[in-house]
C-alpha cells in the first residue's frame, strides 16, 4: 500500500463525521482502488426484528469507498464529490458481521471519475450490494 495514498485516504475518511461515526476503516488503497470496512453496530440496525444494518449505512460505506478510489486514481490530483451513485441491493447483510466495500475507478476524464463498487460480508461470496457512480475530479 502506498504510504502517501494511505495517509491521504485515511485523512479523507477521518474528515467525514459520518464515516467516523460509522466506524469505517481503510483496509487497502491503490491506484484507483480502495477497500473500506464498517463493523457491525447495533446503532446502525434498520430492522430491530432481524438485526439487519440499515441500507443507508451501506450506502454511506459505498459512497465513501468510491470517493477514496476516485481520489487515489493517478489522474485525479485533488478532492472529489459525488455527482451520481446508483446502488443495487442484492441481499440483506448478515447481522453481526463486518461489511466490506471495494471500489475501482475504471475511467477518468478531465472532470469526472467513473467508479464501480461491491459490498459483501463474511457470510457468503454473494454481494450485499453493487454500485456505479460518477464523481467530480477537482484541481486539474
């Protein structure tokens, strides 16, 4: 893991209050790729009967991970903001398990980074959700 990119991504995640509140932790960062974990937390449960994490927490994890991937792309020298993010939920995350998101910035223009991501838990190889998004490219 590139030390400078890791430091920048950790600062990016740490500067976002909801990322800190959700307990997000950077696991990996590369050229246009990022992986972030979010631990299970009873405060994030959306359905008290089942203990399933609220979809909004999963969305926040995916948005943050996609932003980190866009920022880590070699052609993206500065900050980013979400333009559009589409999330497809495949299944409920398994209660009690950490949720992981991995995002890849697969195309970048002068003004827009295009990112896709997948989120999963420990229960299965089947994704919890997938996302595609567009993010601003600032400072070029």
